[in-house]
C-alpha cells in the first residue's frame, strides 16, 4: 500500500504518522491509515476553526420580522469538535465493537446526521414559538 510512504510501523498492527506522530491501529487493513493521511492528519489538514454550515433556513417562520435568532455556530462548532474526537478515538472504537460489531460511521456521516437532527429539532422549536400567543 502507498500509505507506508507516510507511516512507520510501530509494534504489532500499529503505525506512526510521519507528519504528526499520531499512533494508529491498522489491524483491519490500511484504510484507517489512508483516511488519516488524506483527511484527518492535523499537520496536513489544519482546522483553525470549523465554520458553521452555509444556508441556514428559517423553516416554519412565516414572517422574518418575528423570527427569533439562535446562536447556532458556537454550539455546532463545539459539538462537531467533540464528535470528531470521539469517533477517532481507538479505545472508543474498540469499546463499540465489543458491544456490537457494526461499522462505525465516518466523522462526516456522523456530523451530517447530527446537523440533520439539530435542524429538525430547531425547526420544531421555532414553529412552537411562532404558535405561542403573546410572543
């Protein structure tokens, strides 16, 4: 695999990234190493700040003058950072596989699903606020 140009074997089924020094497991092949190199290596792909998603909609709000505003970006940024750390943690991945041996979603898939759930709940909250008398 071409990924070995960027990793050095360290012990049994472990490799160290030559760019950032992170130690990764490759017990099920080199796909994790390749993903780290292509997507998540903090030296190759620095993330100075994760901006919020584009195109926030005001679903369920009929009048833009009455639309409440919500500080979405700070919540979503901190949730996305925690999500990335958890989904990339080797011990967490092993723990989940012990509970139920299913394939872990990628951080992008998990982030997309969290964003969809957040948008759905926010829309319901906004609808409830619009229907509340006296607001």
